[in-house]
């Protein structure tokens, strides 16, 4: 890591700022940002982590920081890096820290054929949602499943959840990867399974939420119409992941890999693989090694549980909507995206094709309409990209390019991105006062503690509209509709 990295900055004129490779960097790093955004968010730790990641064994292309980048574990949230599966004898690096602890944290969005005027009593509806959608760190209130059910879910993802009665067949064609990633053994620890057994159908804590929203502003009318979205329409976003099961999978593999690396100079070294990394939190294995494949398989199993969990949460949401709104409560899945994941993908780099392990940590896949990996229904629009903002401001639905994959491995931002740490937010923001302020604006808020409201306050996040603009300027995705919050359930 170079202390003077700012002297290597280069404005690209395309909505990005490049950090030219120096020191041990094997590739350049690029931030989706501009001068004003950089000055507003002056914490150097995120870019420094990106510089560290740019030295990963087998890295290709560039190390990316999306517009919502901020400091994380090993790789910044909003980080995207790719390594070559054919690098060396055993392939490039796969890093659990480059994926994150909440494997397949992601968002499912559902659309109703109704407007806010169809809600008889918003306070009652929000209360029922809060009572029916378990939130918080404990995992209490999870659906009652057996060990056999859990095995089916980690092997079978969202399709298995549908078979168990949590979701509809027609949902599956609207989920990234069909809500199912391949796993050979699903060999995860008994502790991970124990934590997953009681967590299905729960939101979790922190920035996870269920939010009832309305379509407030349409930017791309043609795409909105093709997706069945219209002004004033009721929609819902569910933001959750693999819960304790995924956290345990990451913890198990992070601990195992970090123990292998020994300090050498200003880096960390594994002698068996001849892998050197700049930060131990980026501890990685060659993709084709037994350790690399063990993590990849377990990560996919945890990702399947996350897809199943969002299916179960959608099921619970639909039950409440039908009770409160009757036939108007029918909700169809618009799309479901993963945020924290590593996927094997083909990308065209330096005039040749590369099979890459693309790590997206707090970043959303944003495939173009002509991508062979995208369902044909999105051929003319590009992939839906779901961007939750903050509970007091709004969220966005974007779309990947209509043609031609974007320059960041087909990736986009995943949210507003933190501007304050949770500690700073708790110290400076009064959660109880914030709740009163938001409810005076007609936004119903249900949270387990005032601390959660402080940590997740609008002032704790970057301006989501600015993040969307930066993302659009860089050509990564284009805005379709802006969403206004109506009722928020947080842990």
C-alpha cells in the first residue's frame, strides 16, 4: 500500500478516476466518482483497500470501486475485482474477504397492481408487516423447517423454497441465476447449519429492511412500461441475505485461510501457493485448489440459502398484503439481485476472452440486454438493477446497458453507501427524534431499537441521487424509476 496514492490519480473523463498501478499493484484501480464526491468522502481507507486488492494473484482488468464505495473488511464495500481462473497452475485468487460475511446479501423487489390510495390503513398495514416479518440479530421468528428442509434449500436455493411452499414458480425466471447456484457437496459446518435452521424468513439487523414504497419519478418511461411500473404504484423491496449461516461460512474459511499467511516484509505470504497479498484480510486460495473449491462450493450453498430466505420473506409479505389489501395485495417479483458474491463469468479483456472469478462485494450485477447470460425478457431493456437508498429519502431501479457490457465487469453500485460509520452515526444522530421526523412526513417506521435508526439514518448515508448520477455518468447503468418510502421495517 502506497501512502502517496493520490499522486497517481488520473481523471478519465468518463465518470471515473483512475489510480495508476504503482508499488505492488498488478492492475490499475478505478473509482466511480468525481472531484466533489472524492472531497466529500475523504476517508482514504476505501481506496487503500482497493489498491491492496489490485495486487491479488491473477487479478485482471482493473480493481473497481463503485460510486457507493466505503471501508469494509479486506475489500471496500462497493468493490469489484476479477481474477483469471487459468492463472498459474491452480488459477487466480478467490478471497472470502472479497465477497464479505453476508454471502448473497441482496434485494428482491415486488410490484403490486395498486397505489397508496388502495391501502385502507397504512398504520395498521405497517404494524402487521412488523409483526409478521421478523427483524433483528437474534433470528427469532424464523419459519419452522427440518434439517432435511435446510439441506434441500442449501442445495436447491429458491426453486427448493418454492417446492416447500415459499414462493411461486413464476418468481424464478425473475431471479438472478434463477435463484440457484451450483454446489457439489454443500459442505458447510454444523454450526453454520445450526444458525441457518432458525433463520429462514427473517430480515436480520443493520441495513437489512423490508420497505413498502411508491413509484415517485419515472426517468425511462419505455423501460418502466416494459417492466409494468407506473407512477404512484405500490412496490416493495426486501433487503436481506444468508443470515448467520452465510456469516459462519465466511468466518470458517476466513480463519482457515488467514492462518496460512505469514508476515513477509510489508505483505503476507503463503509458501505452498507462492501467493503474496497486501492485506491479511484478503487471504485467498487459488481457485482450483482444494481450499479454493471448498470455499466456492460452500459460498454457493450459502448463496442458495439467501435466495431461499428472500423467497420466504416475499411469501410472508404476500400473506400480509392479501390480508390487508385483498386482491390488490397480489405482488409479482420484478427482480432479485445478489450483492455479495463471487461468480465465474466470461469477459472480454485486452482483445481476448477471459474466464474470471468476479468478486462483487456490495456491488450489483448490471448485465446488458445482449448478454447471453440474461433472460430473453430483458433483451431490449438490460437487466433490472435494484438500488436501495435510505429510509428517509428514496431508492432507485436502474437498468444495465441495452447493448454492450459495461467496463466494470457488468457491475453497478448496490445502494447509497455509508457516509458515517455506525459508531459515528450513533454518537451524532438521535434515533427517537428521527423516527418522529420521518413519521411527520408520512413514512411509517418500525425498528427494534433507536440505535438502529441512528445507524441507518439518512444522514449516515451518501446522497443516493448523487450515487445514481455518478453511476449513469460512468455508463454502468441508467436510471428507470425513483421510489419513495412509505413504510419501513428494520432490525
